[in-house]
C-alpha cells in the first residue's frame, strides 16, 4: 500500500481520513524522501548527459564570441560585492555615487555660466563700427592728447575713467555662486530622501525575510521531530528483534518489507487503479460490502481472523463492517483506554479504533499479506490480530500518544455486527 502511494505520489482522501496525525507525518516524510530520491536520479542523469562529448560548432567567418576571465583555479572569475573586507556597504556606495553626480553637475553648470559671462564681456568690449571706412588701420597711432592718454592707460582731460572690470564681474559671480549653493542644497535633500526611502524599503524587506525564516525554521523543526520519532520507532522495532526463539516459545514480531500496494475495489470485484486527475471512482456501497465479505471469508477465515489465540471463540474486541461514525458511537460509552477492531468499509483491511482522553483515534491495519501490521507506524508484523492486540497491551501504538489497549469494547446489539462475515 505504501509502495503504491510513493510510486504515484498521491493518496486517496478517504484513506487519508483513516490515518492519525503521526501516521500522516510519517507518510509525508516518506513521500518527501521519494521526491528527493527522484530529484537526485534526474540530476545524475543530467550530469551524465552533460559529460558526453559535444561536437564543436563550426565557426563563422565574421562570428563573435565571448571569452570569460578565469581566476587562479581555472574557473570563471566572479566578484561578489560585500564578501571582501575592503568592500564598502551598499548605502555608502550609493551616497558616494550621488555626491559625485552632484559635484559633476555643479562643475558643468559653473563652466557654462563662466562661458556665458565671458561671452557677454567680450561682446561689450568689442568696438562697434557702422562702416568699413571708419575703421583705423592697425599701425595707426592716436595723435591727440586724449587719444594718446587713452592708449597709455592714463585718463585724458575731460574724459571720465571707465570702472574697473572687477567691479562689474563681482555681482555676477555672487549670483552664480548663490545658484550653485541652492542646487547643491537641493541635490543633498534629494539624496537624503532617496537614502531614507531605500532604508525604509530595506527595513520592510528585512522584516519579511525574518518572518519567512521563522516559518522555515518551524517547518524544519516539525520535520526533524517526525524523523526522530520515526528513527526511534525503527530502533525500537530492531531492538525487539532478537534471536529466534524456540518453536515452543512465543514468537517475537519481525520487521517486514515495505507493505504492498492497496487494492481499491471496483463494482466487478477486481482491483481498480485510482486516477490522479479524474479522482477515484467509488463503487456502490452494496457491491463494495459484498466484495469485502467475500474477501474476509476466502482469505481471512483460514487465518482465524477475529478469533482468540488457542480458542474457537471470537474475541470481544472484534466487530464487523462498521463506519467511522458508528465506531465513535460505540466508544463514546466506554472509558479511556477502550478499543475495538473493525473491518474497514473502504479497503480490504482492518481499522483499530481507540478512545483516549483527547477523543477517538483510528489506525489502519494492513492485512494484504498473511501478516498484520499498522500502516506507517512501526511496521512490526504479527501472525494474527490477537497477537497484535496482546503486543500493544504493553507497548503503545505511538510514542506521542502512549496508546495502550486496555479495555475491549464488546458487542452492544443482537445479533452481533460480525454475523454476516461468518455465515
């Protein structure tokens, strides 16, 4: 049964409803192991395929190619920011880049301002001539006193001296400097806003990352606990297997191979393979019950299923084909520690219903072979149902629940509910 579930990676919902929480965790762990095994096989096949020699492609005449830089280990050289001790943090790099951009922009605007100012000053000093006849030759020298004084740099009589150039240039420089200061201030404010925004986004991302890590840690702890429980149960099962006793002594339970595939019943009485996408087609209740009765009479009666050991009387804890609801009703009138074994109404097998302090628990018993064992718990096989019950009167079914079979829940109706099985 477990082998078919792992091969198809699918379990029927009706069958899943019969499992306890620990059985579900162990089944999930087995399915996860199967997924990892398949993934490793696929990876090995891909590596084997990649290791095969590849025919080199013919080079084109004008084809382009890329050659990666190799490191000392003959692998592609890779630099990961933040791994080296000299690497700067992300925030510091961003601030330096923004400051450098602001500095370059301010220098460019200052150069443009100086070019415009020099162009205006050159235009103001250039003499304005209306006609080419008025222009003087290059070797012309002023003859008048005023012109001669102007040429030598001294002010002539009756002429007002021109103001110095520094006085004309000072207010323009001050205005350009004020504009540059405003732009630098605005750039610093934008840079501060961007740094704050990136810091806020990083904070939210760190919070979500912490939450996801906490959830992963919880899932890993649950999986680790399930693995430890399964390992402990497996070691306990191996410890219970000692040297074979004498033929006259009691037989110890032995560890079996993996249980076989489950047999889903169809209306014709033949096993029906469930389809994953289309769902399992349920047969009619009457035909399924007839198939289960036929299975019990043909296969289980020769194994003395339901009888006490060394006796021809039916065990008080044995019941016929009962539903989950009916089993809960029978156990509700009993004390904690009571139990019964019923024939499953869905598969060819049995179910043990147990009343604990927390409520009713149900465990599937695999009877597909000549031996009997719980599905997915410890997988210790017993020769009969009576031996299984006797063994678990001292050993709990699970390590977490401590379920000991103390009080059998007998029949509460006449005729008994198992009468149709023995007719």
